C-alpha cells in the first residue's frame, strides 16, 4: 500500500500575518498552528491510514515564542515534525510533561471564522504562500542544477 506525507508549512503563516493581526488586536502566533491542525484533522477525518501530516517550517524566528512552541502545539499522533535541531534540543530540554494535543475542529472553525470576520482572507494567504514556496523551490532547484554543470 502506498505511503505518503502531506507537507504543511507552519510558521510561514505567522510570519506573513502577525503584523496585520497585531494591527487589529487579534492573537498572533496562532494561524500556522490552527492551519496545520485543520489539515491534520482533514487527513484523520478522511481515514487515510498511509498518509501522515508532515509539519515543516516549525522553527521559531525571533523571541516572541518559545523555541519549541510549534512542536508542543502540534504534538499529535501519526504526524511528522521536521523541526530544526535547535528546536528539538529546546523541546527535549523542557522537563515538563508534553501532552498530545486534543484537536478540536470546533475551535479551529471558530478561529478561522474570526479571522474572516476581521477581514483576513485565509484562502488568499494560502495561495500567496504556495506561490512564494514554489518560486523559492524553483530558484533553489535551478541553483542546484547550475552547480552540477
């Protein structure tokens, strides 16, 4: 049976939206987590036993969040986290119990409804981030090919 992952970039949402969210007094550092949990919930709901959510871009930039913030917020069963080594060290160094997150789709839906009510078009943000990611991949891939010439 085929095995697959669905890559979900996390912190990029927060870096893209946090300034706009601060301006409207909306909680920051949450869009990436809520989007990742929404994707994870969809995978679980559709009962895809051979598909895993792969949480990428889970390193924290700046000092607003703890270094292991995204690992702790996305600690769910049957998922993969590709956190940077420093982030993993921070997670392991924390001696508190790290509990598996209870994924509540009602809270996720409420969060995205509140975003929309505050004028944040999440689908447009997703589209923009996807294009930025594809452009970055194309550029990096071209550089690799050029280096091989």
